[in-house]
C-alpha cells in the first residue's frame, strides 16, 4: 500500500473490519494519509507488529495512536513524517515496552520529545535520528541512559550533536554495537577506534554512511 493514494478519500469507520491477523502494514509515501485515517487503521489492526509511515507528511499524532492502540508493535518507520504540518509534535507519555526499532530520521523532534521517547520506549534496540537538526548531545545522552538494550543508533548530519559524545556513549552503554556519528571524520574518533572495537562497537562517520550499514539485520550483531 506504499504510494497508493490511501487517505485521498476519507476512510469511513463503518466500512472497516477488525483484522486481528494483520501484523505488517506498509503505508509509506502516501501524501494524503492523515492522523484520523492512521488512527482508524490502528483501531482495526490491534495486533500490528510493524508499520511503515515514512514520508507521510500529514501524520504526527496518528503515529502515537498506533503506539497506544497496538500493544504488540515492535517496529516503526517514521522517516520524514509530519513535514507537511505547520507544527510537528511527537510526545509519547505512556510505556511502549514492545517497541524495538524506531526510525525518526528527518523528523523535527526536540530533546524534550526524545527524552520522553527514551523513557517510554525503554526497550529500543535500534534508533535512527539522522538529520534531526533540533536534537543535541543532551537528548542523545537521555536515550543512552534510558534505553539499556540499545545496540544501534544514528545521528548522521545532526548539527547540534558533537563527535565527542561518542566515547561517552560507548562507555555508558555496553550493549551498543553500531553508531553512525554526526558527519565528518573526527580525530578524536579515529584515535579511539581501537577502544571502540575492544568494546565491540563499530563507529562510522556520517559522510561515508551507506544505507546498507543501517539495514543489516540485528541478528548479525547477536
């Protein structure tokens, strides 16, 4: 259902039937999809484990409703959602212990929102924050402190996050296995590469980032 025009015509709740068997829902690049439609879909798919809303420019609160209504949700791709809204907010103030993988790249989230996410989704293993230009070292540190199973994180091209936070992250969270740093090669990172590897963590500078580095299965790291 990617890029299919879902939402162009208003979804009627009376026409939707509960489907407790549907586990994966791909709705990426549907520019007409809005919060109301996503909320309706979540209400009839209570056992969703994965949803892809990447590029859905009119969605923000609907993604939170998915977390609230779908108690088995494990993976969400929210890349570039909400870019068509005058104001984007993503405030998760309830526990979502089942969520393991979250892509928030190119989303306009703040340190405060990131702190809430890390406290609510504390079992996250993989978090993509690439191109989130509002977050700072403080927001990243909150994630590392609260998400004790975190294995992969990207803050590629985050201008307010500095490379010197990487060494702290590797020391503070032994579970980390892959980090995509903010951007260019850093002499500090290069000097400490052996230290990172001894702790089992690969650190990649953002400017050589390849999507395949991110897309590798978490099973590879077990």
